[in-house]
């Protein structure tokens, strides 16, 4: 079945249907990772977005339920150059196409993803629509009457509706620490990473109050990653500030941005964002460079930070803020993903730093 990808600037790509036939729309972004497509598909930070992968062959190791990073597939659409029809891996249970069909995801393949990526790099990310049953003009007209990415609070769409528990490891032993995690779009591997370090985690909805969370007497608070424009999350900012002044805190990705907002800063939208598994970030205080897994479209304005918050990490490609730390409070954050899934594990030591911080400041 034929399919089209239409962009808001009028550009149209013709290809073949991948996954479920039908229509979808979202902000079109690209990811440069060579592997990890199932983790990308189930990453809540991609809610509201059509994800194009730059690597030309996708799906060659199939799909397995063990690689899910959330309760469901989160992307609005999927774009690849070629989807493998014969995956080769002992863990594989489905082809990518069958997986997308089973989860109702509309996608497209056999388009020039290199040309698409170059267009997004030159003109910036933009809204797009995938369709198997519309003319290009009809798809573009529908797209232009649809909500913009920055006009929707996607965090409320992906957060847990009720608090739940993620036990520590090893099973049967009492946890070393109890962590409260504010879920703005968390990936499972964050809780797995904490569990391996002996932390039992209570995952809270994004609307939870600081009082609710502190009533459980957590040893520390984790601010999760998540999707969308942080400017829409004003209801979370006072909660973050109150928690940061009360217990040790670590923020990841959107959590980094929310800490920035809580301490006086604002965010600006990047032209085409940072999405992939090979982004270099430098620790300002040690000078060490790490290769990081990233997925974000906004960055902190470093000129507005106040009340003791300072920049701790920068991106070596464009100089944007990749991490914050407080000069007095036990609070720090990073813009990239220490939990990886997908990506390198170079930054996993941040979880160890968080555990050490909780141990040092334990009441």
C-alpha cells in the first residue's frame, strides 16, 4: 500500500505503508541512533512526534516484549528508509511491521530519509502527517488545521494515573533507600537502574503535590524525562522547588528543564533538537567528555539561573546546557539519559552519585 509523508511547508514524500494503514500527524523529528528502535518507539518523551530514523535498515533484529520502556508505544508515527522483513535474532518474536500493526502505529518506509533529515536540519523540525488514504493536498490541509506540538501538554497524557511501587533488588531484601519519582514520562530503565542500586521507587503522577510526596518521607526525589514544551508545565514548578529545598534531588532531561524553571530560568526551542546515541557532553568541573544518549527539543537558558543554581555540563556540538547543579543544596540534573535504553552506559554513574547524595544527607 502506498503512503505519503506531508510536511507543513508543503513538502511531500511518497513511499510505502509501514504498520497500520490510516492517518496520523505530529512533530517530525529525526534520531541518529543505529539501534534501539523498540526503546525509541516506547519512549514517552516521543509522545506527539513522528520519529524518522536516519539509519537505513531498521528492524533487522526484530522485536521482543522485554525491550519495552513504557506501558505502550508512544510515538505518533514512524519513518524509516527500509524495514527488514526477515529479522535475525534469537530474541525476536515479531517483525517491525507486525509490531507496528499490533499497536496501531501508522508509518511509512521507502522514502529518502537522508533528504528528510537534511530538510529538518536546514529548516527546523516541523509538523507532518502520514497518510495512506489522502491526497497530498488533503493531508496538508488537515495538518494545518491540527494542534501544534507546543500547544499540547503531553506530560498529562503519558504520566501514570495513580502512584505505584517499583521494588528494589535483590528481591526479598529491605531497600537501602526509598525514592520518589515524579513521572513526567519516565522510561522503565530509570526504575531498573535505581532498583539495581537497592532503591525502592514510588512513581507519582505529574500532578502530585510536594506535600503528598514528602509525607512518605523519601530519601530522595527523581524528576523524570518527558515530552512536550516545558513552558506548559507551570503547575509542576512549585512542586519541584519545594522538593528541591527539602530532600536530595536528581533530574533527567525534562527533569533538568523543570529544575531550571524552578530556579528562575526558561527554555528555548532547539532548531532540530538532540536525538540519538552519540552526542558529546562535557563536565565543566572535571573537563571529562562523555558520549551520551539524548532525546530533547528544548534547552535551558543559562543566563537566567539564580538562587545558587549553575551550569555543570555543556553540549560540545552547540554549547547548550546539558546539566545543572546547586552550589549548596544536594540537587543536580542532566539533560541527557543516564539510563540509556538505547545508547551508551557512560553516564550510568550519575545514579551512583544520586545514591551517595542520599546516603550523605539521610536524616
